């Protein structure tokens, strides 16, 4: 995934002409500054969890941890004399970022899950997410002295069932076999890029600061 800003496609005509008057090395330097500005703004959106439109991203269904953590450190800027590209060096990270940016229905497999998160530890304690799913699926425990059944607390599940046991019980309750692949719908959570207004503001500010110096010599 990448965003490209080109002299002929994103800048105002006068700024295009101003840039084209400069030697290639100076054009590259100015475009690099624009790219770093775009990267900075993209990183701020990741921290604030907001999209290009300034609106907050759709929240997680469960939990409140920040989303797309770690992506900001992986953004790279590659500047040339006629364009600058803001992208991810790692292809897998770029695919993940594109899916989040655009919002897609992702086909997930066990192999891909293991590639991202490693092999699951089936002997580890059940998660709170599994505990919620078990309660929703109707999992119950016998009450003391034969007084019927009750739903377990989240704490009971995480303390008494392993990750593997909770998964097996959940599959039995929902009558679902272990899946080899499944679909994950993702809402669009844009962060990478800049609006035309932002680009105009970046270039105006950069030219105000550097153009006079750049035209000397």
C-alpha cells in the first residue's frame, strides 16, 4: 500500500512551474519534505484513531485497545525529482494496512493467523473473549446441591478452562466444525494520505520557508 504525490498531479499549476524551474536534486528535497509532512499527519491519525475526514474510526466490537498499533513506525518515504511515495517496506504489513484503510472482507485461514500471531497455546487460560462467547452460546454449570444450572462468570471460565477446551466447548454448543478459513468484514479506517487542502498547505508552507534559499546558487 502506498500514496504517491506527483508534481503533475497534486500541486497547483504555479507550484508545479516553481518546482520545475529547480534542479532535480532540489525538487527531490522539497518533495521529500512534503512526503514527511504526509507521514507525520498519517501517524497523528493513527494515534488519535481518526480517518482522513477527521471522524473517529468505528470502534472494536470488543475491548477498547487502540487499533493498528505499530503501523506508524513502519511508514517510509521515498522521494524522487518528480514524485514522492509514502509506503510500507514490508509487503505483508502493506496488505494489512490496505485492508484496514479501504475496508474489505478479508479471507482468513489458520495459516495466515499463525503467520501473524504465531501458533496458539491451547494450554493457556481461556480468554475473556471466549468466555463471553460461551455465555452467549448458552454454556452453563450445575448449581450446588442439584438446584439447576447457571451461567458461569467470565472469571470462572478464564480460571477453569484452557484456550483449547473453551474452543472445543464453543464448537460443540454452536454445532460448528473447526474452520479452515473464514471471512472477516473490516470497516474502513483510513489514515494514510492527505487531502488536497493539506497538500496545498504543506507545499505553501515549505515554499515560504525554503523556496528563496532553494533558488540561490
